[in-house]
């Protein structure tokens, strides 16, 4: 056991940078294991899709429930694509790239375009001055208060669960990712990635429609994509939008601390953990993104103190939906109601204070 393993949690958090060296030994993938993970994910996905089609043709309508586990396996394929994007699945650049591109056709995600945006997210997560790239838009309390009435309404609608986890995933996977938004003027790569993926998606869809018909294809694949997309957005949301997350200005921002404290440990039941490719161990993933997802549980077993940092259970995660604003005064995410009940008033200097802050202005550091 590493010498760091029995230190008090507070001491460990103060030396977040030291974990970069400790975690380095987990970065090497096992090629046979990676191949096995791909096989046991792609195979069941195809089988479930086929069984759903057979049920539909036999008018066995209860069989349509198979779109739910099929969506789970599509989500897991995205997690493999995600690891390919970090170069951690096979750790062979060409192989990871082409597997990622192929899976991107199934997940409706232009691989190279997404990989660049996602790398920017990893490089700036938790930095208040670098928001807006590959993350969920999050305003501070002050920014929200200074918006116009229509601006506050738009942000409230954006953060509404129906939009965030219903309309949002459909917009993202079916429409937004068809063009390289945010990288329109970033050279040829984003355009080549999105357009080639669009062509491949169209060719695959046309082949499937020719083989089984338009209606069966839509009745099966559309729910699978939307369910998988909603689950993916939910996971990404919970991994960064929890009360004790970390945000700081550029001058205070440091990668190890932001990674370890700005991402959660979403401690899911074993089946959901498997289907989500252990992405819930997100703080470790952000700290060392080259660790293959199937080795993340190994990290927690050998360093159990890491499991306590940012831990959120499935039940606790439901409460994260209400969190919408970053309160810089206390260093926490708060709800609209909490921000309003704090009786925040704008002082002539432009600072935001509560009545209690007139006496004392505590600052919770992470």
C-alpha cells in the first residue's frame, strides 16, 4: 500500500498535485481487456437492437422495452469512444482514433471535433474565466442578478430539468453536433469531422431503412439515441454540478485542485457503474485522464481515501437538479431560491453582500 494511503483526508486534499505521480502507474491499458470491453459492449448492443426489431415485427409490443438496455449499451459505447479520445483505451493513437471515429457514427458524435472540445474542457474545468467550452453553462449569483429580466428567464429555462435532460440531449445529438459550433473558424478539421460523420450516419441510416423500413428504424433507434443521450447529459451534469464543486478565477485556479475537487465521485450501483464505464469516478478521471475506465475501480480499491472526496450517491444526486448558480461568497453551488433567500443586495461599489456579511464575511476554501 502506498505511504499516502493512510493519511487524513484533509492532508490528502492539500496535496492534490502529489496524486498525479501516484496515479501514473494506472495509465497503462491492458490490450486484451480493452478488446474484451469493446466486444461485450458492441455485441449486446447489436443483439438488443435486433431483438427489439424482431419483437416489433411480431407485434410483441412489450418487447419494445428492450430499447432501454440497448440505450444503456449505446451509452457504454460512448464511454469507450470517450476513452479513445483521451488515448487511454488502447494507447495506440491510430487504433484509438479509428475506433473513436467508428463509434462516433453510432453515437452521432463527430469524434475529432468532440475530442478537441473535450480536451479544452479538461484543460479549463473549474476556471470561472474559461467557461463555455464543452461544459454546462453556469452563472455566478452576481452574473445572474445583473442580467436583464429576459436574460434571467432564458437562464432559468436553460436550467429547467425538462430542457436540460429532455430537449437538450435531443438538440445536442440530433442537431447541434451536425455542425462544428464553437469551432466554425478553427480550420478544416472540425468541418471534416462533422461532415464526414454526417455522411457516415446518413449512409448507415439509409442502409438500415432500406433493410427494415423507415418506421421500424425510427421506432427503435430514435428512442435508443434519445435515452442514451439523456443519460449521458445527466452523468455529465452530476459530475460537475454538485454543491461542493470547485470554481475559481484564473489567478487562483490550479489544475490538480480543480480536477480533484471540481468533479464528483458519483457512487452508482454496480450495474449502472458498469453501463456508464465507471465515468462516475470522475474526479480521478479529471486528475489523470489517461487511466482506462476499467482501471478506475482499481485506483479506489488501492487508495480508498480518494473514494470519499466529492462522493455523491444516486439518491443524493437527485438534489443536484436544483443547483444553478455559483455563489462566490461561500464557494458553493446554490439554487435560485437559496440565492434569493440570502437577501443579496448590490452595494454602490458593485459588491454583493448579505445582511450577515455586514458583520462577518466568511470564505469557505476548498
